[in-house]
C-alpha cells in the first residue's frame, strides 16, 4: 500500500485523502492549524464538482447547509438602491440552477467529519523540508519527527510551502490581479433576511451576505492591493488597514469598520493566480490553489479543488506504482479545465464573468475520462 503525505487540511487535501483511501492508498493529512479552519467566505460548488460531492455521498449534507438567498440589491456609495434582482446574485449566479453556495467552513467540516475515522490527520504541524530519494520522499516537520512517504501532494493553498520547497519562490508563479480581498463575520446588525447587498465606491466595495439563519453576516471587502511580501502572515496590519478603509465608506462605514476591527475570523490577502508550466516534480505534485489558484474573483477555486482531487486520485489509481505517468495524465486532463476557470477572474474587471462563460467553464471536464 503506497503512503501519501497530503499537506493542507482545507478542502482539496481531505477530499483527495478520501479518494486515495477508496483506491487503496494510505494518506496522511498534515495541517498547520490546530484543527479544521473556521471562518471564510461563501463558496460555490458548481458543475462537475457537484458530481464529485455526489460520488462522495455528501451532496444532501452540502445542500442542507447551503445559503438560501431570495435575491440582492446593488447600492450606490450613499446607500441608495440602484438595482435589485430576485433571479441571481453576484456570489452564486442564477438562483434557479443546481449549483450550491455554502460557507467554506461548513464544507471543510463536512468533509473532515466524513474522513476523520479512516484518514490520519496531523494538526498543528507543517512540512519544513522534503528530500526525495530513490524509493520515496523524506519529510521533515516543524514539530513532529521526520517520516518517509511514497508520494507527497501539496494542497496547502496560495502560499504553498510544498510548492516553495520543491519548485522555488512564490514570486515565480504568483500573478497579482491588482486588488485585495478581506472576509470576516459579524452579527446581523443590518437585519438582512436572505438578501445580499453589494456596493462599489471607486476602486473599493463590498458584498454582505446573511448566514446562519440570518443571525450572522459574512462581509467581503474588495480593496486596492497593499504591497505585502509573498506568503506574509499578517500581523494585524491588514485588518487595521481594512477597518480604516471601511471607515471612509459613506454608507454604514462606521459599523462596518468596527465589525472588521472586532472580527476574530478576519482573513485578507492580495488577489493572485498561480500559473505554472507543470504541477509535478519527481514524486511531488500540487493540487488546488497550490498549483492553479484561480483567485476568489473566479468563484471557482473550490470547484477546481474538488475536481482536481478526484482526477488526481483517479490517475494515480489507474497507473499503480507509476507516479510519473499518473501526474502527466492528471495535468493533461485538468489543464484545459483550469485555464477556462482561471479566465473567469479576468473576463470582467468590474464584476462577475458572464453566465455563458461560467456555464462553459464549470462543465469543461468529465470525471469518467
């Protein structure tokens, strides 16, 4: 039985571990956080990614915790309503389609609960060095003892440590998109009832979604990029910057700013895509945002992670003991799908991509290839 180290316990890593286990591998998932990460924005599961969730037997659980929006309003900078729709929202597209929007933390929790009994999880640790030898890869960890694995998969996000260790510095592969995004939660101080609000003021703006039965809000604030070193772990300066920018907004700026200052689940980063000529080297391969982050502007990061995990496990299972052929096939199958989905982030600089482009991209791959 081949052993596989999977770095990253978000969505891509645990889903890959599920499919590897089903195909006779022994996966170990290592995650830097002390447990499944809470917080995060609403994410979409679309097209072929829904097939992956269904084959895991999780589609009904995912649908049970989906957001249930009635529509949205687009506001002027002073709060006047410019437009409203009961047919679609910017975050999830048309409300009458089969796609599922849910909180990232709910998807992470569901997949973790589904896999934890059979998959080895190591929380509170991270990979610090990888040394490939003839029969496998020796992995050193920040806290635990060194171990050897047959294969290593980096599913550790935009600022992937595995990518840096094996392929080189992040700046070789990261392509900034000229903006940043911050996401944080708050009490529903606006009293929204299954209704989204979107506001743009110059180069900045936000979307506000009620969640958890309308008891909470998820606030996503888009802003001009702030220069930060690649992979920089925020020391609180970005949270203070976002709170300051929100304070200058004309509509509800004071309350939004205070919510940002008080948020314990604040996340922010520059928007960037990862573009690489190859996603594997030797016995190491990359999955999801680590290899082909499309940025949240595409709305397809989660679907790429889910689909990539299935395809990678399938390719490894079809060529047992031959990781080179498996990785090459993985790239061949995924590359056109990745390219189409990454292009969604840049199609329309001032808003979401067209419905036609999203429909084409989300279905641009079949699982049974």
